[in-house]
């Protein structure tokens, strides 16, 4: 929904790019959790969904209900098991393979 979404890179992208090299992805850590899976993410998504649906002349009256539900998901994830990949920014650690 924005230009920042065009260049999302995931660990499997990194692994594919390294496939024919002597490098390997050894660890991935993410950070900036409030933007990736927290209050700032919810606020950003609320604004983006509302505007995108409005711009497409679609009904946006249920965005708030969806954000409320998603807030419960965020709270549950924070409470039960933090993931190494639920931050908004990731650090990929790559090492050279001997051989």
C-alpha cells in the first residue's frame, strides 16, 4: 500500500541470493517491534487501510473493527511467544562458508 512495501526482503530471499556463493545466512533478528507488531503498526495500518479503501471508492466503515481484532492478535502474540521476525526492521547475519 506504499512504496516501502515494494521492497520487502525476507530470509528466504537472502538464502536464494546466496545459493550460488560461498556465503550462508546464519541468523536473522528483527527489532523495532512497535512498528512491526505493536501500537505503531496498528495506527499505521488503520490510516493506510482507511485511505486505500476510500481512494478505491470502497467501504471503509469496518476498518476500526478489523484493527480492534488485530490489536487482540498483537497482544496475544506479545504474551505467548515473541518471534524473531515480528519487528519492522531485520538484521541478517551472513558468514562465509569454508570449503
